[in-house]
């Protein structure tokens, strides 16, 4: 869901729409904080790495290897991975926050406190 | 508790997103930059872009057709001048916007706004020498020149039409990297960019090192080491008989020689002294076709994106093809249906430094002819990315701005002395007029009139036309000087050191259809000082390239365009030819080690041609360089001193091998030329072996000179670190470091003759395009592309990549 919404939103909006979507999605749909982070991270990691990889291949890696050179001589093929990690991290963190925040507003279902 | 977690985690996610969206230190905003939808990936070209399209651009008065050819050259067909230059601005911006914007910023001393304080010294220097002030002066001239104003404003409107439609993701990648948006373009910015080229070509000054060197020697010795006419010269105008015109009255030299206090260190950012070029035109009497051929290669410090941008401009008034400077309208060097022209730099002295004596520490008044004159203060505010603004005051005297080094402490406590700069590029002239007229010129008379407007940079302009004429005109605004005026730092308090008049255009050295059947220039002396009445300067290029070209043109006949292409690639060094036999003769073969013997033998059979794959040029150049520094380092202390030129040293070695100059003062023995040559050989081979091991592939000449094409903004990874090349700095194919032919062109003016050209790099300035570093190997190998001057958009469908139709709205 995060992947799909982000892909569509990013056609027109700047990249920061990604954490916003991740936050919202996790608020509504996540089961746990860990799962929220993981799905937020994976969705954007896949989207960004995948799209970057497609560009990388169709551009013969020309620009990626230049940017790698700019970053102290890193190989060009690392660029799609770095891309995915950056996007994934921002998205995963936002999804985590989304779940925790939603959790705070959820009615506590706390069996420990029920009177016998 | 849960709300605290919620708050903390949300804050963390927000902070992370924020940090990834801003620029920290030299880094770009990371996520913004890496975002595959709108970051740098969006600049990576994934298709060949072959698609005809229609663009709706407000401002155009009539439709413009642009044919993009297979090499990405726009052929622009417009119905009037405004639309023509509008489209030139638009098309250039599509390919080179960052280069244009960066060039204008660099000229104005505004790099620190986007690069931070690492460029503060550079920005201060640009403001101190009055670059923006010079551009303002140029704009004053533009205001009173309706045609020039129209061209510049149309160009700016075209650039802005492109800038205005750019979304963040469409910005050139360098803007994303440096995290800023381009400002609107303007005619003033075009003026700034043209000042850059003027500085590159005429901003060299050796008055301070010359003043220092002069203090070291007796007058006689000084004349030996620094002759006013460089040895072995083969001047542009070869006549030794006096010129026939009546010169304007020459000023008289002051009686006493001024001893400069030399208070300020040398200006920091000297343009490369090796900025040189070649051009020539051969008459029909020497060509196979019976029609003239023109050749030009302009040598500059090459970068990626390339210095030049190819374009064809076609309107009812003009049909011209050639190279333009991104940021400046018109074609600078090229050809039209009737004529072709090419440039080399004149190299005359048009920049003088005046020592200023201030009245007191406020530096608001300065001494002039027994009185105190007020300075005009110009406030300079330099904005620095991530730092507080830097405020500076530049003092203007009637000579020009006082340039002083940043952080400089005055030499004398009460009379701080800086140096004022007088430079022809400061003048109120619109040099663009020269190009507007030259682009449209159809004959010799129109060419001579057009080039009279080129005040700075003065160029030796070779010319050929379809009517069969060849010509060469030494152009530029040149002060009428007393002999040696401006050779040393001048006295700013005396009128006698000022410029009072300029050489009339018709009295500048020039040639038309000379008997020898060719004209040529390679930045050498414009004319023999014994024959030409005006003193133009003394530090012209040494003889090697010019003599080699003249030698070859003299002996060639039935010349074809391909012969001219080969001559552009000529890598024979006349310096090596003249010097090497004497050097080799000094070596004692019996005392050589194995490596030295191998190096020696490589030189024994060498034909003085600097081929990239050979080791002989590496050995010779290393040897000469060590020899030269061994000869002179004991005469000159460390610091800012001018050393004798290469031909002067050669002449002394060949004609006075036992003179005192060859004695190494640091040893008790008395050395002669042979001793120094021998010592230098051993030392040079030692250096080569230390850095490259035993003779092998690393000793190849191409490896030793390590030709490269750095990125314009010196971004690592955005340039080319090594390119296999032949040639040498004093060769016709003058390649060294990143310096070399920036545009090679051969135009055959016979009815079916074609034009050819190449520059190192591609039309696209986008580092994400395959076209960014296109053609650099072809350039290195001496290949030339055919250049097409189309008469209509549909003339040659086979060269068309795609078409653009630009329409007003």
C-alpha cells in the first residue's frame, strides 16, 4: 500500500510525501511497531531501489558512476542501494512513528487492570 | 507514557525527514538528491530523446523552427532578429544552463553564495579587479546601441522562457547538488560572461614579477635576459620594411625610471599564460581547388561541459554556423555563406598596474601630480552560504579599482599602498557589436569594419572568403605607449604613465592576400618592432608554433582541407629540434647507467615529434625542465620573479655556453652549459625512475603529461581524469594538462567545399547524458566532424535527429 501510494504521489509531489504516507498507512493498518517499521522500510526500499535500478540500467550507469565519483569514488552500482536505504529509512521510521502514535490513541485493552 | 512515545517517535521521523531534505555542509539534501523521481536520477537520460515536438513560448513574435542534428547541434531558423536570439538563448539554456549561471556568478564574485566560504578569496578578487563594474560599463554602451540591446534582451528572454518552465525535478543536476535554483537571466549576465573570456585572454600580467626581476640585475644583464623582442621570432606581419602609415604622436617616456615599492603580492588568480591558439588561411594559389581554406584552433583550459557550444543561426539577415559562448548571444568563431574567420589571442599588454600612494590610513585620497585626489568607494557585499555576509570596500582611482590581496597588511604603516588596475576590458564598449556584424559580413570590407568593434580581447582574426581573398587583422583596443610602458609596475601619481590615445584601427598590423599565399598567427609578435612604430608589449608567445606553421605552409602546395586538419595535429617541437643536439652532445656516454643509456638512446633517434606512445618526449621534457630550473634557480630567489623565457635560455646555451649564467653559484667550481646539461640529465632520469619505475608504459609521453578534462565547477567524478593525447605545449597541437585546442575548425571555401570542426566534449552539458563527454577520443585523435550550414530546415533530412517548433502564445 505504501509502495503504491508513494509511487503515484511522487509523480507530482516532492519526496517528503513518502514518510507522510508511511505514517498514515501504519496508523491505519499496522499490527506492531516492528512490523510497521519493516513494511515501511521495505516498501520504499523496493520502490526507490527498483526505480533507481531501472534508470541505472537504461542510462548505462553514466550518472550513477559520476555521483559515485563525487562521493569519494564509490562504484556506480551502489547508488541504487544507497537510494533505497535512504528512502527506506525515512519511510520505516515514519511508519514506526505512525503505529506508535495510533497506539497512543487506541482504547487501552488492558486485562491486567480488570477487577477479578 | 504512550503519548510521550508517540510524540518522540513522530518527532524522530520528522527530524529525519527534515535532515534528509536540507544541505548539511558540502553535502546536498540527501533524500531530495537521491529521490529517484525528482533527484539526480531524474537527470539520467534513459532514451535518445528522438521526438519532434512543439513548444509554446511566450515572447516569440513568429514561429521558429529548430533542427537538432545528430550531434545535438541546434540549427535555428527564425523570421526576425528578436526570435533568432530568443531561440539561441532557449536552446543554449536547455543544454548548458548551469555553465551559464556558474559563469555569470564567477564573474560577479558571487560563488560563495552557493559554495560557501571556500570561494570567498576568489569572489573578493573578482570584485577587486572590477569584473562586475566592467560589465556595468559594457551595459552603458549597450544602452546606446539599439541593435545590440535587442540581441542581448532577446537572448535573456529565451533563457528565461526555459528557466521559468523548470520544475524542481527538471533542474540541471548541479543545481540539485548545490541546492539552489537559477536566478532569472539578463543582458547584464551575458555581459558578465563575456568579461570572463576577456579576463582569460587579456588578464595576464607579469608587471610585478618583472619589477622584482629588474631589481636583481644590471641594465645590461637585464636586457640580455629579458629582450624586448624574443629570439627566433617569425612575426605575424613578416615585413621588415617600415609600415607606410603616419603614426599618431607617440608619448614621451618619463625621464627618471620609477622604482616601484612593490607593496602588494601578485594578484592571485592569473589566467594561464599558455592560453594560445593557431589560425591560418591559405590562398587559392596554394590549394588544390584554387579556393582559400581557413583553419583555426583556439587553445584554452578545457573543461566539461566544454567551453564552446555549436549552433547555426538563420534569419533573413544572417546565416552563420560556428561556436558560441554559453551565456553570450551570436556566433564567436565560424563561417557563413561567403566568409570564414578564426581567432588567436593577440597577447599585447592591455592591463597595467599603478602603484598608488594614499594620504593616510583611511585610503580616501591618493597622490596625483602634486595633489590629493579622492577615491570613489564601491561597497561590495558578499553573501556566503552558511556564514554571515562579508562586507568589503573597493577603492576606485581614476586609473581603475585598487586591487589588494585579502588579509594583506600594509607594507608602510602610514602609507598603505595597493595597486590600481587599468584594463581595456573596463571600457564602455559593447564588443558584441563585432560579432553581430561579423556573423552577417559578406566580404572583406564588412569584415574589417566588424572587427574594429572588438576592443577586448584583441584577436588576430584570420579571414577567407569565397571570392578568393585571405586576410589577417590584429584587432583590439591598444594604448599608444612609449617603449616599455607598462612593462613594470607604473607610477600612479604621474600622468606620464597613463594611456593617452589608442592605435587607430587602420594602423593595426594586418595582411591581405600577401605574396607568400598564406596568412597565419600563433600568438607571436604581431610585427617586427624594428618595422612597426607602436610598442604593443613584449611578452608574446615564443616562436615555436608560429614558425612551424609558417614552415609547413611555405613548403606545402595543392593543399586540401585534410592537409590543414593534419597540420592542426602536428606535434613536432621546434624547441626540441633546436636544443636537443647540444644537450645530447654534452652527455658522456661512458658514465651512464643502464636506465640512463636507454633514455639517451631513445632521444638519439627521435624526430622531435611528441607522440603520446613514445618515451623520448617524456625524457626530453623532463630534461629540459630540470635544466631550466638548474640554470636559473641560483639567479632568482624564491618568490614572485619573472624568469627568462625558453628561447632566451636556448639562445644563451647555443651562443654563449660559457657565460656566467650557466655557473651554479652554489658550488665552488665554475660550470658551463655542458656541465649543467649533464647534471640535469642525471637528475631528470632519476626523477622519472623514482616516479615511474624502470622505463616502460608509465614513461609514455601521454602518461607523463596526463591530459585531463576537469569539470567546470571542479566537481570530482564529473570530469575526465585521463585522456590519451599527443602534442606538447609548444607544438601546433598544443596539449598540456587540460590546456589545448578548445575548437578545431577547417573551412574549405571552394563551391563544393565543406566545413569541419570538433571540440573536446559533447553539446549536452548534462553529466547524465551520453552526449556529455561525446567526441573526446575523436578530438584527441584529430578527427573532425562535417559542419552543415543549412539553407532551409529540410535541406538535409539525413542529419536531423529531431525538430522543434517554437511558437509564441
